[in-house]
């Protein structure tokens, strides 16, 4: 699963953070994804399993897609084409 959050510019990342109500755990994963970390790297850095990272990514994607003001316009950054 390829996530392209690291291609978003900083203002877009901040807007996503403000509008999607991420949990602290999701925010940790989101920050590392936005810096280009792989799922494995995130897993090792946060001392959590890869399935947990994947679940948090799914939650992030779901919240972005549910956000009517932002998710539709930028869903391609989350692997939706």
C-alpha cells in the first residue's frame, strides 16, 4: 500500500490535521508517513506491529475520505485514483 502524504505541501498537511480529528496514535503515524517513512520503519520507530500501522493508516484514510471539505479533492494522495 503506497501512501503519498509526503508529497503534500505543509499547508495541506496542516489543513488535514485540523479537519480530520485524528487520534494521537493516528497523528504519530500521519507525521511519519508525511515524512516518507515506510510501514516497517514506522512500526520500528513507534514499537508497534505492522498490522497496527496498517490499521491506523486505514483509519486516517477513512477520516480523510469522510471529510467533505478536503478528502474528495485530495484522495489521490492516499492511493485512490
